[in-house]
C-alpha cells in the first residue's frame, strides 16, 4: 500500500492553530535580555543603526496542558540546565558576558550583542559592529588566539582534533589539551545534578535513562552511550538535546563542538505521520546519482522523524540564525548503527515562513510563480533536508577518516549543501513512486528557490549561508532560474532546475567521498560568494525591513511555569 505525505490542508490547519501564538511582540523585550542601563560606556561605531533591527521577536510558547505536574517541574529543571549551557557557550565564543554588555550604553546595541553572543554580527560574516574589537578570531576561544595553523599542525599530540576539549597554553607557552569536563567543571557539575533531579520526575523510563547517561557523559566527555540511548527513545512527550553538539563555531578547523540546549515538546500526532518516511532510506541511498563506492554505506534502519514545538533554547542554537530542524546525533558510528533522529521544530518554522519567507517571495519571486510558495512545501523541504543528512557517505573512500575530519572548516557547509539538494532529490523520487501526492513538485522547487534568498542572508559565517551561496551560483550557472531585469524577480526553469539538482548532488557527494581538502576549498572559493547583482537584490529586502531572522522571547514565565 502506498504511503502518502502527511501535509494536507486539514493537517496544516491544525499546525497553524497549534502555533498561532507565535506572532512577534512589538514592544516587549526578551525575558532574559539584559537591562539597558549601565555604568560603564565604551566608544562604539556602527555601520548603520537599522542593522540592530534585523531580528523579529517571537514569543516562544507551546501547550503544556497535557503534561503532568511532574513533567512540568521537569521542564523547569531542564530550563535551569539550559541557562548554564548558555553561560558555557558565552565562554567558548567570547568570554565574560557581563563585562561586554556592561561596556555598552546604547540599548539597541547591547541587545544586539546579547543576541550575537559577542560584538560580531553573525549574519554579516561576523563583521564587528563594535569596531574597537576587530575581527572575530576564527577559532573563537577553542584555541589560543595567537596560535597559528602551522603551530597546531606541527604539534604532535594525540586527540588534538577531538571535539570535546580546548587547546590552551601551559606555563611554558606550549600547547595542551583541556577536556571540557575540566575546563567547565563547576558548570557541568551543576548541569549533571539538574539532569539527575529531572530524571526522577520523568514518567518515561527511556527518557529517565537518557538523562542519567547524559549527566555522566557531560562529566566524562564520552557521549556515545547517551547518544545510543537517545536514539532508543520513542514515546517520551518531552525532548532534550543538551551538551556540546555542533562544530559551526570552530571556523579554524571545524573540530570543536559548542554547547547548546533544546527543550522541546513532542507533537505525538504529527510525529506518527512523519515517522513512516525513515523506512525509505536504504532505497533512496541506492538511487543516489553517483558511483557505487560513494553510496556503499547503508544508513541505520532505526532512524525516526518527529515534530516538536520549541519550549526553550540556549547556547549555540540561540545564536545567529535560529534552527528550524535538527538531525542528530553527529557521531558517525551511532549514525551507521542506528541512523539519526530528525526533529522538525514547527512553531519556529511557521514563524519564519510567515514573517520572512512570504515577504521575500512577494519581492523576489516572479508574480506568476508566487502561488507555488507554500508552507506545505517549506515544511516538506525542511523535513527532507534533515532526512537527507543520513544519505551519502560519512567516511572518505581512502579510509583516512571521516568526511568531517578530512574537510575541516569546510565540512559543515558542504554537509548542509548536500542535505538541501538531496532533500529535493528525495521529494522527486517519492513523488515518482506515488508516496507524495499532495500539492505539486513545482511547489517544492519555487519554495526552495525562495528559501535560498532567505538563507543567504545568514552570511558567510553560517554553514547554511555558505551552502546557499554555493547553490545559488551553481544553479545560476546551470540556468536553473532566470532573473527578469525589468521586475528584478526570479523564476524557476524546470528542466534546467532538475538537471542542476542531479549534477550538484553528484558533485557534492563525490567531493565528500574523496575527502580532498584542497579540491573542496577551491570549490567553496569559486562558488561561495555573493555577486553584485545578488547583493543589490538582497539590499532590497533590507530596504523593506524584512527581518533576516527571529529571536525568542522565552523562559518559564513565557510558558506559564512558576
């Protein structure tokens, strides 16, 4: 019996109802935004005051009425733990948060620094908006600021490319590794205690077990057992992602992971509809448009796909562009053994669609193709992006190691680009097989094109932003879309668009499988730039005050928790 995609008018209406409170507040400030007043002022210069208004504020709420008293208390404890991971993240990417914020007397600038976790604009290639601080160190605070790549590469130290340690200097000026469990020992101890307390309140035994294992993982820097346990959870209504997760902040090598926390409430009905697509992974892997060697790895069959509302986020996921879907764990061994879990964050997704994607569509997409931009397609493209992370190859063909290790700082951008393009490939194949019947393929194509403009605005410091720059230029060269010089709008050219999907899928998979760092660096350098024409079109969006992204009004008060 053919499986049909979940997105329909009736289901969408249910989603819209569930998320209707996510309209941006006009005057209220985020619950935990620092106060405007300060006693110390530093001389600052800005490019333009309007840059401080690029974010739309969104109230982060969700329905907790179906949860027990114990579960509501547990959420409160998890938020307390999240706040500590936020403090650790500040230390990883900047240092003393209060010292920075107390040095800024302009209220808007202070709030902008709070959103960006430092004096660098994350959605403008990390350019400083407080010029006295200079450029952002590419290694953030994961490495000594005076360390050169030559020094690091000459350093004969086992585990120097591991995820869960800082590189510091010893008393003699040499390089040493300091595990996160030692560098942030006091904060991690507090987080672990909170997770143990939360586990005692958990109604779901698998979730309680995960919380205990995660507490131990934080104290030992060994996360694999807790990742395996996280993959085994199926029925818990509350979800937690916590710890050092993604490598985006390490722009020097892409090795080190940054701390973050997502507290999520599962939509059980939607999740049941989504979960069915995981079973198609082996078939889709075999259909990839590359030689057998590049698709020999078989994704785990225990992967699942679920929908959530975000209740609270902190650290890496709260900085710069906000996540609307998650694909974890990142451990390649866990992925091959069990697959991954894909978490669609529907209240965040809906806010971005309404406040950002539709205004962009009305300005940059050809009038006769605007009706093809739908929330159904936006949700579907995002969902299959996350599923597509499980496709392709994780280990280079030469056996030297993982793709992430081989491609270093370019690994994240290439992986995000692969997931975007293979997500469309999946939509094509599932429609061909009759598994998706609602809407039409053109919806996915035009929504995808509009989405490129949305994500390019995240800037070169974002892996998603770089991936979209590469894809825009690749598609432009292939004639996948055309621009009307009279109206300044873009339209999809279907035949060329479909060929570009196939060609870019092949190129990215081969680049990953070969693990040739120099070849990837050249590919990114040639295609990862914004042309003057594209920049002029993006400037039109700024002139219309279309938000670049969203920020959250969040906290216990927002959720109705005491």
